[in-house]
């Protein structure tokens, strides 16, 4: 019989990582899907997180993964989820590698995607001297 997780989290940014930590502390069987394509990859610092204001995004993720790893009921999967469907009371998630996972609940924490205007050279400045903050 295929394992059914208590929760599947789609998105490994701050919200998804926090959800995985909280659910791990509650001893829930969780799978966290993260395609490692972070929105803030160009950012030098992340702000607005207690005790971590101004931290480099990569360092934030390293600390979060280290803390989550203490909870053996949480699995971090470096996968992209391509589809989610519901069959009765179970969600089925299919990854880009055509792997199938089942979960009783899902959290979608994929965040935002920045759509920059088409201005020549904008990508040279984005995350350095040009910032977007929701």
C-alpha cells in the first residue's frame, strides 16, 4: 500500500518551510515539495522575519532545513509538482518525474512570481538596486 501523508506542502519558501516545521513538531507525516527555484534568488537580504531580519536567503533556507531535519516525520523532496487531483478524501500529487504521492491535505505556498516590465537591462539591476516588495 502506498504511503498517505497527513499533509503535502507545495513550495519551499518561508511559508512552506514554516508550515513544515510546525507540522513536524506536531508529529504529522509531511512531504515538502521544493523545486529550488526561489523567487528571492537575486536578493541580497531577506527582511521581516523575527530574529533573521537582513539574513541572506540562502542562509535562511539552510537554517530552516536544519531545524526541520530534527523532525523525522517531515520529508523534503526536491521535486516540482505538476498536478494535484482529489480522489474521494485523498489528494494525489504528480511530479515532473511522474512520481505519484498521496496526502490527506495540501498546503499551497508557492508565493508570487514577479513579472518585470520589458525594459532593456532591467535584469542587471533587479535584486541589486531595483527591488520589488509585495
